[in-house]
C-alpha cells in the first residue's frame, strides 16, 4: 500500500553519493570486477592480436622464410616512389608498388558512394517510422530488424543471383522480350559492388537514425509551427540538425567497415571491382606475404581513422552532439 | 494528405528493396531448374532433398550449431556482468571502456580476422580449428550481446533492486531474485542474437577455420561451381529461415518483457 511506503529520500536513488571515499572506491572496484571478463576478451582477442599485427608488419617474408628482424621495409615499399608512372582513372601514380594505393583510393571512393546511398535511402524510412507511424510501430520495427540480422553473405549472394549473366534480371528481361542477349555489364564491376554494399548495409542505419529522430522533443516542432515555420523550414531548422549526430554516427558505422569489405567485391566485383580487403586476403594466402598484408591492413586502418577524425573535426561533430543532447 | 501518402509509398518501396533480392533465394530454391532464371520452370523440393543428402553439408551444419551454441553461452555469460557493471556502477574511464567494447562493430572484419590469424599462427603456434573460429566469434558477438543486455537493464525500474537491498538482501541474492528475472527477456534475446551472429558469420570463420567448415564457409565454397547453385540456394534459404525465426522470437520476447513490467513504457 502506497500510504505505508517510506518516502523516498533523494539519497536512496543515488547509491554512490559521497558518504565516504572508500564506498565509492569499492563501487568502482566492484564495477571493474564485473567488467573484467569482457575486458580480458577485448585485451586477448583485440588488443593483443592488433599488437601482433603491428609487430608482424615490421618483419619480412621472402619465399618460405619469415625474417623476424625489425625493419621498416614493408612500409618503405608501400610509400616508395618510382620513375615508372602508373595510370589509373586519369590519375598518375609514381609509386614502386602502386597496387595498394590504387585499391585504397578505389575502396574509399566505392565505400563513400555506398555510404551516401545508404543514408539517403534510409533517412526517409527512419523519418516515416519516427513521425508518421502511429499504430503497429513494433511490427514495423521488427520488419526492419530482420534484414539487419540476416546473413551478410546471403545478402551479397542474392545480388549475384539477381545481377548474374544467367541471373534474375537478365532472364526476366529476356523472357519478357525486352532484350535479346544477357546484359553483361550488370555483374562484376564497381557499380555492382556499390549497389550490393548499399543494399547489404541499409538495414544497419535505419534504426540508429530512427532513434535519433525519435529523441527529438515534439514540443519544439509544435513551437516552430506555432511561430509560423513551414513544414519544410521546420525540418531543415530543427529535425535535420538535431538528427545529424545520430545520422553521422550511423554513416560511419557503414563507411568504416565497408572500406575493408571482403565478401562483396569477391562475389560481385569481378576483376574490375576488387577492393583493398581482397588484396589483404591475397597477401595472407596466395602471395604468402603476411608481413606485407599486416602493413597494408594497418595503413588502411590508419588512413580510415585519419579521414574520419578530419571529417568530424571539419563539421564540428562534437559541438553538434552537445547541442542535440540538450 | 499527399505528403503522408508519398512517405508511406516510399516506406513500402524501401521494404520491397530490402527484402526483394533476398527473397529471390527461396523463390529459386523451389524452382525446378539448375539455373536461377525466369520464367520459373515449376515447383520442386528436390534441391532440398539433394542438399540434405550431402555429407559435408551436414558436417558443416553440425559445426555451425556447436560453435553458435558455445559462443552464445559464453558471450552472454561475459556480457551479463559487463552490462550490469556499465548500467549500475560508477567507475572512472567508463566511456572509454564502453567505446572499446563496441570497437569490433566498426573495425572491418578482415582486419580482426588477420590480426587473430597472426597471433594464433605466428605467436601462439596454435593450429587452426573450430575453437579458433569460436574465439573470433565471441569477440564480434560481445558488443551486440552487451548492448542488448544494457538496454534491458536500463529499461526497468531500478528502485526494485534498491528495495531488495534496503530490505537486507546480500548483492548476490538481489541479483538472483530481482535483477535476473527482470533481465531474463534481455538474456534470452542476447542468447538468440549471439547464436545468429555466429551462425551467419563468414569472414572470420573463413580465415580462422582449419579443415572443418562452418555452414557459411561451406556455402561460399559451393558458389564457385555453377552446377551446385540449386543446392546453395536451398542451403541459403534454410539459413535465412533459421535467423528470421530466431530474430522474431527474440524481438517478441524483448518487447513483451518491456511491456509487462513497465506498463507506461512502450
């Protein structure tokens, strides 16, 4: 019975209030203790392996012998210049080993295109879910969650079936009499990779964008309307800026992993659609040069990190986030 | 309202775009032909029967089930205390630790795969096996399981735990009698989603497996042979059904749990 409940004191809801320093220290120790299994996993399966990758990138492989003496040769080779010019897409590379640089630029470009496509496709869907769906919202969310969890390999595989020479689009158009011979330009090119990446990742961003839209205080929208803002102006001045941090985070969750994607270029990219992930795999297997593979993957991660941080700084991401968190 | 209809139409088209290509797989898996081509030739279940007769497929399925089960049990067991710690305790460096826990979500899986490959083969000299695959899967399932559990633990009324503690229950008893039952829907979701992640994962399994295949690695190996396409379609459809059913069950349990405990909370 509520009348017999002891009145809540403010202190009862703040378990860590500074009664004594020791109680707070004990709380911190207990917290870290509970976290320790997860920390051990992260340390032993993320931090140490990446450390091992760094160490290996300073080794060299020649034939079947692995030379474990410290050298910068792999990095030197990646950045070495050469008289010989390599042309690619109208760009000239004076590099001794131009393949990784070209594949890196290509991967960044393809991944960027896919990311932009994903955000443009997902944003209206998330907007619809946040502002228009009143009933059966849970059902909509489940419908959008299922693709998120279906096998990535299968989503890519399905595009191979859709776009293939003997695939669904070609045979469909032929049986309708619209074309006489299969269209060969559908599969095994960069466009197929970008389309497949966009489709495979679009399910990942709808829900994060939806969450950032859902958090927007509705009374702000009412206030804007009451003060005479048109619907479009209200969107541009309130909804878009406040949902921007969440949208950018979601976009990065697509951009960063897709730069190093391996499955998609392998299945639908053909020779023209290869990306840097394919090179890493080849260096570790066929070319039997794991140290170079380690160096390439580390340089790739560093370039991605540098680009992302520069981008976030340029757009003032942290200020934006602080503003929308109010 | 015109604009409202425009967005609704867009939403329907969006769902069609997301589901359409994937549903091509089950569609052609029942098609009585070696090629995945229109017009459809007729209904058959023979691709499923033939697929089932293949020894390596069954072996890969058993491997995937074993790994998935082991990975999800271990990962959830690690994620429960981690989620409790993050949602209930105050300690320095929490934001940094939390972002580190979520790191496997953004690092390209090929980087995780080769980093694990290097330390396993060159530093520890452990032969590749299903165990090494499982270890990699624990790493990528952990952020998902932890966030599912965190959102569940944040979702229910904390005063119930405080009441238990104020009434003199020791922490472990409070956990078993209050926190655990309330977190149970989240724990079940975490178990199901951890299983799906491992069951569907390809890149890490591809790099870290020895002679044994998991189901996605087996499927990938079949894609090279055009004449094995029908079997691959049938197998792919089967994997789709498994993950779809598990996701729906997990979502329903999670939603229902939230609704029944916090009536005001949708």
